[in-house]
C-alpha cells in the first residue's frame, strides 16, 4: 500500500468515529441522555471535538491535494471553487430545505427571505453577519468555504516563494485564536469563524510539518503530541476538565485533533483498526451523515410530539434514530451523481 492509500484509508476511518461524536452530541437535546454512563464524552464534548477535527482534517487534506497545484499555477480559482461546490453544495441544499420545512412544522418558526437566503447560499456565519443559522450544518460549511477561499489566496500570494506559505498559515492560526478568544468581529472574520480558521489552518500547518519531517521526525512528533495529550488528560481528570482546560476548544485544537490525525497515520495497529470495515464505511458516508442527521432527528421529534412513540423508552428511540441515520446515509452513498458537470 503506497503512502497516499495509507493516509486516506486511516483518516477515512477516523472521520467515521468523529461523525458519530457529532451525531450523538446533537441527539442528546431530543432524546435526553440514554446510555450516559457509556456516552458521556460525546454527549458533553462531541460537538466541539467533531468541529475541531473536521476543520483540521479539511485543512490537512486540502493541503495534500492542492498545495503544489496552486503554488505552481496549475489550478485556477474558478476550477478550485467549482470542485468544492460540487462536493459540498448539492446535498447541503437538499437537506437545508428539508430542515427548514421540518422546523416550520415543528416549532412554528417564521422563516423570511432574510433568514432563508443566507442559509441557502451558505453565507451565514462569517460572511455578511454573525448569524447562527436554522440549519446547524450551515455554520460549518459557511466557515469551511471561507477557509477554502483564504487558503487559495494565501497559496497564490506565496507563488514563487513556497516557504512563505507556512508563515501565512501560522499567522492564520494565530488570527483564528484571537477571533475565538477575544470575541472580535470583523467583516468575513467574525468571532464564530475563529474556531474554523484556527483548526483549518492548524491542519495546513500540520500537513506542512508532516511532509517535511520524514518518517523518524513524524514518529517523534506523534510521540510528543500523544504523550502531552496523555499528561493533559490525567491532570484534567484530577482537577476537572472544564476547570483545567479553560476554553475547552483550545486543547481540542492544539492537542486532541492533531494527535488523533498523527496517531492514525503513524501507529500501525491504530491505522489497521481504522481501516477495518465498520470505521471505514462510517467514514465513507460521513458527509451524508453530517447533512442528514439533524433533519432526521427533527422529523422523529415531530412524530414523538404526535404521540407516535408513547410507551417507547428514550434508549430505544435513540438507537432507532441512530440506525435510521446511518442506513439512510449508506443508501445515499450508493447513488453516484457527477454534480461537477452541472457547474462547468
């Protein structure tokens, strides 16, 4: 197996584990906390962990796929954006409209043009205002798309001086940290963007280091990060995680997510577990799971409000909804549509 296959097979399985964290975190608000003794971690931290990881993984992977192409002028901005749109937008738009219909029915929400259009065009958080969208996946894709554009611009500014890109990326990490920690708001850089910018460009920096380190250097870096994470978790356990960590988003960005990526890539037995059928399949359908889990959760909540599940415990509802989300995502994963051709 070559290096590319090694990288993407193990990281695909890792995506599957983190998407489950996000889904379980969001399900708590609708089904309570069944199995809390086993699922306390995703119930409490699944959203923050998942957001941190997926932004960082996106930066890592986009750097792998496009760094050299953009630096060498082989990829135009239009082509780069069309490919990102073809991958992200079609399923997002479908689930956004479905989510809007369900929320109107469930909560009697009044959705006007001003609230619908930013969601439809993925320009809520961080574009024209710091609007928190009715579709929870919109804030993620809004900030992610901003990061894609920023990444392309920084690569073009580094054309002819590729070593400059790393400094730009480190600068963006610091900028994201300041937005997040200070609560600053600027056009296209609102405080909610900070989490995405910090982690996305953290992933870019991680890729740069990973590429230049060599095998021995990467093993040392993996050991350093995982050892630091183990010490941090021990101390946090003793003192209480929230009290010890301060802003919990920072240890996820600087320790948990990069350590998880490096462990998946550099520790053979972890990579083999992640490449096993179940994590690998979850990773392959993770985008469908991400887009569809909230519409399905809201739909089940509507049925529950009508009394369809009276007499059925929260644990049974939880398992049924989780199974439906995964099955529906797997079914959609069998459908192959080349959306890119419609964006030519």
